[in-house]
């Protein structure tokens, strides 16, 4: 979940794909990793405001109650609800 440009339709497509291949769906949030283009884009767009704080949270593991950064057009609350 959480890839730039994602919408209700792409979420359904992903969930349906996992059902089609009979694989347990485990949703992970798209997370920008330093050195990747998506990380650079998030910095440039101001989605990562305090880089040191972001990196600290990144190294502490995943948390299903919040996204480290929201790359979508969904509100933060809507994105978390879709992820859960």
C-alpha cells in the first residue's frame, strides 16, 4: 500500500491478484529508503520534513498504526484504514 498514484482501483487489483494466486495477502506500506528515487522524490516534495526523525523511525521497524510517509492522495487516516 501507499505507492504514489495509488487509488481504490489499484488497491482492489492488488488484493484480487493475491486472491487469484491463492497467496495470503500481507499488506506492507511503501517506505522510501535512502538512496532510492522514491526517497529523493519524498524529500523534494516535502513529505519527509525532518529527515533525522524519519531515519530514526525507519530503523525502529514497521508500525501498522502509522505510515512513516504518505505518498498517496489519500488522507493519512484513510491510508491507514485501507492498510489495516
